[in-house]
């Protein structure tokens, strides 16, 4: 996605986001493919917020500042576990 200028990963959560259905091990190809599919499915992949089940969020944006502005006040410190 050429418009992505920054990516943030946090161990936190946001309400109302799509997430992977499986808790893939970190660093695996399966996790990368699942996250890439969720980002691609977003209306604007360059401004996506997707969840990693039982882990946290991956957020794309045009810049770090743009990401931090977009998520300000929306981050929940507790990742829902299932």
C-alpha cells in the first residue's frame, strides 16, 4: 500500500475493530498473511486499525503523528482475551 508512511503496533485495544480469528504465534507467516488480509479489506488500507487476537493492534497511517492523532482517546489498555 504505497500511501502507508507509518505503522504502529501496540499491546492495547480499540472497540469496533476487525481482528484475526486465530491467535497466531508472533512472527509467523500465518499472522502476517491474516493481518495483511484485514488491512487490505479496510475501506482505506493506508488508515487501517486491525486487531491481533489476544495480542494487540496494528495501525497504518500516512505518518506517526497522523496515527497518534487518529487513535488519541480511543485506546483501551486491556486486550480482550478469549
